[in-house]
């Protein structure tokens, strides 16, 4: 579903990352551009880490309207931009860039996308005890927005990268003056009691290793809600086991669609067709699962 009338006036948006082969973003954005009658085209580009400065300079020189940034460039791209949105600066990660007349400004729509998905399912962070698994770029954005909205956080990460979790805790303490508990993933049995929301922001359970879960099924019985940011497969082992235990479940495809919709709005100034973008992502994921 790509713009068939590409011309010299067509505006280009892009994705840079490594890898990009299985991204859902082109199908979501190109469907949205077509639905809205916009003369835009979205293209994915694989960019190796050492090529990142050249790639960003090239996108700027080509005058693209904007681009998304995915793994592993969300932090490394910061010094290559001309400016940062305050939230992206605080989080220390960018996933969306807008080209404003030759000035590249970075945003983080992962944080707001996560929050929109959460609120859409009727869950408000204020006053909740939330356990976040992982301490990478996605976890950093999620933890910050949860703390900003009044949640009490516990972050768990692998022992060898526990300092990543401690860095997020320090960021939240410095910026928001809130204490965050940090544990090793092996301590999950001690961290989960009393939690009203569990968020998996690790890649555990992602296809092709979709028979894995970061949480033993027996620990899910007392967790009322589980959000897994993994979106491939659509229903991860964690979400299946959480649903079987009676928990409310939220799929990563909701966060995926919302972060994309927010990027779309920054590039075009138009309200994104969020339902269509989600439908297109789900359709493609179902095809991959078949």
C-alpha cells in the first residue's frame, strides 16, 4: 500500500536501525499516508553503528521530512542532532526525528506511546506499584514516563547489566525526586508481590524464541495487569500465561501503533489514523506467524 504517484514533491520519511528486516513501520506509515491522501513515502534503511554519522548527515542532506530511529541507535544518535525535545533529553534516547528546515530535532514517542496504550486499556499509573523488567532504551522511556505520572517503580535487570537499571533509578531520582527499587531478574519472586502492573521491556519471548517468558507462570497469579512490549508474536508466552492466571493483558502492538502514530503527527501535522495503523501491523504480524 505505497504511494503510486511518487514525484519530485513526494516527502520521504525513513527508519534507520540494524536490523530493519522485520519492521512493521513501513506498512503502518504508508497505509496511513495513503488513507490521509498525503504525498509521503516511508522507507527502512539498515544502518550499521559505524555508519550512523554519515547516515544522519545523508538524511539531512536529502531533506527527508523525518525519520525513526531503532535499535541500536536510539542513544548514539543524540549528539548528531541539532536539538532535543525536553522529554527525549531527560530520557536520553530518541526514536523520532523531525527535519524542520534543515534542523534535526529528536523526540521520544516510545514513552508517550506506551502511556497512550496503557490509558487506552483503562490503566492510570498514578499511585500504582509497577515492576519493569529490563533496562534498555525502551525500559528507560517506559520507566521515566511511569514515574513522571506518579507510579512507584521497581526495575529488574540481568545481573551483568544491573548498572543500567541503577542508571535509570538515578535519572528518576535526579529529575523527579522519586526513589526506584532495583533488583536482579533472579529476584523476581521477591519483587512481584504487591505489584498492580508488570511491564516486560526485555526482548525475552520475541520470535523466533517465542517459547520463552521472563516470568515463571506460577508468579503471575497475583498480578492484575501485564503489559508485554514484545509484539512479535502478537500473543507472547508471558501474555498467554498471564491471561490464563486471570490478568488483564496488553500487547506490544498497541505501543508500536501509538509510538508510530505520534511520529506520524510530528512529521505531517495531521491526526494519525491510529486504528488503521494498528490493523496493518496486526495483519502483517499474522502473516509472519502463518
